[in-house]
C-alpha cells in the first residue's frame, strides 16, 4: 500500500513509474525533469520546519526544465523542487546511495521508496538491491530553506566500486513528452554553463592529500602526478569548475624539511596559458580551515568557514613558481597561499562573476638592447625602471588571517614616486589589526622574474632595493665597464671578469657572489669580499671602512 501511494504521488508530480509497455513506447531524453513549486503555507512562518509532504506541494510554478547531473542539481532558492526520471541499472547487485545539501534538507526515492529521508544526515549511506536490465524510477526533492542555488549532491556506489562517487549523467533520463524544456531559463544556463576551468594544475610542497569538488572527493583516476621534486609534487586534476562550484584541497608540509619552506598554488586551466582562475591570497574567494573538528562542514558546505582568509606564505618554496609556470603556462599570474598549520584545508569558492586572470608576459616586458661599444657610461646611483622594468603585482599588509590589500599604495611609492616608506599604518593608510605587530608582503616582477619580499613593522622599504641587481647574474651584467674610485686609485670592471685601473698592480679578477656582493682576487694569496650599499653607489670590505670604492659618474 505504501509503495502504491508513493508511486501515485510521483506520477502526479510529473515523475515516471517503473517501466511498462506503455512507458517504453515513449522516447527518452537525457537528464531528469525538474518541477518547481512555490513556498508552502507550512513554510511561511516556521523557520525550523521546512519539510513538506510531496502530495501537499500544490500547483507547479513556471515551466519544467532539465538537469543533466545530480552532482549537484540546483533550483530557485525560494521554491520547492522535484527532479524525477529514470536511472539505468547496468549490473545486478547492491547499490549504495547518499545525499547532502544545506542542512540535508532533501529526500531521495528509488522505485517509489524513500531511500534517503529528509535530514537523515549527510553521512547516512543506504544500500538497496537492484536488477540489471532497464531503468528504475528516481526522484530527488529539495525544499525552501535548503539553499537551492547551492544544490543537492547525490552519490552512489554500484557493485564493484569501493567508494561513493557521482552518478554518471549518461545513466539519467526522462520521458520526452514535449512539456520539458531542454535548457533552463537563460539566467540559469549562464550560471551552470560558464566554464571557469577544464582541468586544474597544482604545485605543492609537500603534497595534496585529498581534493574535493562540491563536497565530493576527487577520485584517484582524475588525478595525474606530473612531477615529483624531492618530495614536492605537481599534479593535473581532471575537474571542470563553473561559477557556484567550490573546491577544497587538503595539503600538508613537513616543517623540518628545507628550513620550513612550503608552497601551494593552483591554476584553473581553460587551455595552454589560458587561466580561468588562479590562487591568490588577496582574493576573498580563497579561505582556509585548520580545525579538524570543522573540516567536515568546511568541505561539504560551500559557505562554511569562508570568513577565514588564506594567507601568503612566510617562507615559500623558491622553486614553486617556476614549476607552476612550467606546468600551467609561462604567464601564470597566481600566488602561493596557505593556512595556519602544517596540515591545512584550502577552499576556493567560484564567484558568479569571477574576473578572468591576465597571463603575465612570458618574456621581458621591455628588453634592453645590448651595447656593443667598447665603453659605456658608469651606472647611476639609482637604476632607471626603463632599463630594469619593475612591476608590483600585489602587496598584503597584516598578520595571520587579518590582511589588507595595499597594492595601489605600494605601487605609488615604488613605481610612481620612487621614494622610501615605512611599514606602518600611517604610511600604508590602513590598520587591518590594531595593536598587533604586522608585516608587509610584496610580490613583484623585475626583468621577467617574479620575486617576493617581506618587510616587518616599522622597517623602511627602499625603492633602490627593488631597482638594483637582485642576484649574482644581474650584478654580473651590471658591473662591466663601470668605474670606481677609492683612496688608492681607480678601478674599472670588464666583461671578461678582469679589472684594471690606476693605482693597482697586476690584473685583478672579480666574481659576483650575490646581488650586493662581489669578490676580487687581487693576487694569488689575496682574495677580498666586498659589499654594496643599498643604492649600489659604493662597495666596501666588511670590517674595513677605509677600503671603500665609490662610483664615478
């Protein structure tokens, strides 16, 4: 009797009964048919009782439409809705089902029987026997208060499968009787079909333990290890991402390795060097969870825990950006991020109107012509940005998960005014966490190379430290044919790493050791290291202030 009543209800709601001769004569179309209903009187004033018996849903509102997938399927938030049709069974055996939505306000019926009841718990898994050889009726119902825009996620485990997974859309169908629109209304088509990523590229130091899309674990078969670098990993994940979807990555790092450095970055790929989204600690779309007690809801509920923002990494793995460019594209414009612990969960919630990231230039923005004349002018105290292009990518000021984006302010100081400033709320124009010691993270591109620096509270940030040579190769290119004066005489550097000058005997040899350090071998038994000041206008021997050389203009 119970089964008969439920089947009658399904037929009244536009669903199909199990196959019979009359049904099989009708054509089938892919997906399930969705019927929406207005908020019921039972749901008007009671904020806690959202369940409405299916037979009392009343008259439908609007036209029927099709959903092609149950991971998830969505409806208008202020309505009740029923998705119904058929599920094809390809093998005899026991089939397990599980559903979840906001506060689990949904139910699932198979062959007219309730399998997953309203609010039976997200972790509830129900197993039923099914026979191969045709389609069985399936009905999923969502209710006002279930956040229809977030959708209902239905997973199953057919015979021979070890884990729950989404139901393949090819197994879903409904009777094509001419009353169901093949596509949803225009605004919903835009929401569901706007692809942000066809697959993902991740680089992690150390690795991704598990990854989830819309609360469902991404299967091992969808993950491909691209590279393993002394324990760090690069992966490709075959996952499509659209507005409204969310991703969660469980990443871990061993802080005892490599001086405690770590790294995690993601690129949502649409094609070669074509990015739909990228990881960025300055974006509100990225959040983190470090509390294992909250992880379950953080993974399964889109908006859970999003108030805790992801942070820049204090000591990022220096090779991480290079591996992202190698695997995702030379113009990767994203930034690495992390949570607060060695084991952390990182979430990306795809906004409806997500701005498309612009790929960085894969080559130097303003290449410098090589000067072939035998001599060239001595370097200036401050290097011109037209000679060594500088671009500030982002600047974050704060502590922990309380950070402010001060990119425009820092660009004004370093790119426009080229003047020093102090890391203080007064200079930066904001105090994201009063009475706390804060730090400033700056990411920038110089000569086609992306770099990051950190400055602490009350430190001075000098433009010279950005425009000057950043490492030994840059200093090696910068020094040749420049002339320097000391108390002993004049010295000129040459491209063949020799140095000549008035007042010095022999033919000294030089070698750049860092962006601000050079070694000069004066003789077989005398080799001295010299350090440049922050303007690169003089260099001197450490501990010997008299042994100083000043640039000749």
